[in-house]
C-alpha cells in the first residue's frame, strides 16, 4: 500500500465496499426486495465515487523536488558561515557549516585601509567593514530560515501523502473487518500538523527578529500537537455507506489540516519578508541588519577618485 | 495477506475442561469436533452435553481473541474491535447483542445448541441419541448444529443492526 499505490487501494475499497454491501441486508418479511435493490444501488453508486475522492491527492507536490532548492540554500549557508556559530540555528535537519575561509580576507582589509583617511574611509569602516560580520551572520540566519521554510513545506507534503494513504488503508482494513458481529473503529492519526515540528527547532531568544517568525511555526505546531495528542479521526460505521461517509469526512479534515499547515508556513515566510523589508527601509544605514549599504568605492573609477585617497588604480 | 485472507484461513482450537472433546473452527464458521478415544462410549448424556457446551464457549472465546489479534496486527493497533459506544444507538446495539439467543440444530433435530450473546452455551441431546448414533454420526450432528448456530447468530446480528441503524442509511 502507501501513497504510491493510493489509487490501487482506492480501487480495492470500491470492490470490497460493493462485495460487502451486497450482503448487508437480505430480503425478508420486514425488508421488501425493492429495499434490498435500492440499498445495493446506493452502495454501488457511493463505492464508484471513491476513486474520485482520492484522485486529486495523486497530484500533491513531490517532496523530493524540494531537495535541489534546499541543497542550494545549504551551499549558501556554507558560504555565509563565519565560524562563530556553525550549526543550523533552526532546522533539525541541519548540520554544521564550517567557516568560509574566503571571508577571513575581510580581516586583512582592515590592514589594507589603515593608511586611508578622510570621510570616505571613515564611512567605509563604520558602514561596511565594522558591521560586516553581523550582517553576514544575519544573512546566514535568514538563509537558514528560508531553508527551514522549504524543509517545512517538504515535510508537510510528505506527511500529507502519508496521511491520505493512511485514510485509504484504514478504510480498506475497516471494510475487511466488517464481517463479524463486532462494532469496530479504525483510528487515523494526522501527521501533517506535527510534520513541520519535526523540521523546526523552537527559536531561541538569541535569534534575531526575522528568525523568530519562522520559529513561531514550530512552536505553534508543538502547541497543537502537544507532543501526545496529535489530531485523530476515525473510520467507522455499521454499514458500507456509513464507512464511506466517515472516509470522506476524514479526507475533508485532512484537506483542512494541510491548508492550516500551509498557512502557518506562508505567514511565517511573509513575516520574515516584512521584517527584512522594514529593517532595510530604515533611513539609518546602521540599522540595516541584512545587507550593508554598497560602498561608494565599489563603483569608483580611476577618474572619480582623487589620488590622495591612496587609490592608485 | 490481508485481514480477509487471514480471517478466512485462521484455525482456532479448544479443548473441554476434562480434555475429552477437542473442537476446531476454521475461518469464519467451519467447525470440527473430535472426542478423545473411549469418551463417547463411556460418557453419560449429561456429561456429553456439558462438555460440548463448555468446549463451544472456550472455542468461541478463543476465536474472538484470534480475530481481534489479526485485526490488531494487520492495522498496527489502529483497528479497535467493539469500540466504546459513541451514542445511544451503539449502547442499544451492545446491550441487545449480548442478549441475542442464537440457535442451531442438526438436521434430524437430535442435537440442539443455543448461545446467549455467544457466551452462555447450552447443548441438548435427544434422549437415547447417544445409544442410537455412532460416534462419527454424533460428531457430525454436533458440527451441523454448531454451524447452524453461527449462521443464526449472523442472521440475527444482521437484523439487529438493521433495526438500530437503518435510519442512518438513506437508501430509499
């Protein structure tokens, strides 16, 4: 079974539902033949609709397709790692990001500009050189947050696939358990809400503004899951049509939970975006947390620089 | 192998308290009965009835345990047999099911079996039957009575379900 065989399971549900439905009631003194025929027709109609309930889920995003983008962001984190705080601050799927040795060249820049004076030199030091490690670390955290958001999406779709397969399997097993004299119940545990908690650690107080937004996704999920009480639903019913109705209800509940989880991730990412935007739109360059203002020198040309700045081209 | 296949192929055995009768149920409702050598020849009718009733009770209890174990294993513990009642109808179902009296008899009527709620079993053997019937005829008659009882139980549960839950199915 499993997600890969979702439609085969749906087909098995249909067959089993019709098979059981045929014998659920028998013609008797109290049950006329027309009732039996109407009953069987009703079961068959609802059993035939089962595949259509599962079909849309076969188009859920493939979690594996997030791997490329996640790996790309991991490479970026490697480039932005200063060596001060090398482990992934958010994702539990994280790893250690050794310091990017190329960035140590920034230290030698301090020496290079030692003999340089004047306003341009002062501004280069205060607005670019001094905040550079902090900005780089913030960028490291920001990329970690974006990576965690992608990992949360990936985990969400993976759990969604598992949950829809669980509904199909529980329905089939329930139908198979209906021949006895008992009144059964198949329990389904929705993993989709908890899925993003498995990815995200709770955000520590030391993390800057933007990061807490994505961290909130994790803690909200943890609150809901409560570590013990993952949301559950059940497949039950004494007759096939009741069982199929409970299956449909479970599917609708799953859709709600996917949308809820997706919205949590979406609003966290939107929060990050807002935080960055507000931090960068400040008129005071000292408050630009994620990107230092581009040094004027970077766009300088031989003609635009006075020789006494020490710049010889 | 899924639930249906495992239930169809399950084999459950039971032995009466004094070890004189062994009974087997295969699948949903196929019964086999065997007497220990010499038991049939020396048993009194009352002893025969008591031992048959007791082996039937133990056999059915074992069968239910096995059935639950299969469901449990096949569902990783997510399939609950006889889930707690969620409304008055469920309560009614459980109450009335416990009081369903299922009956079965051999075609010649010489062996009759009844069970209330599949827990309280009694067996009645017609006077003189043990003297008149060979051992294999008696075991065959007991098997037929037991299988007829299981069919009767299933029919009565089907009727009970319909009487309680029919309104929840809008089929007319």
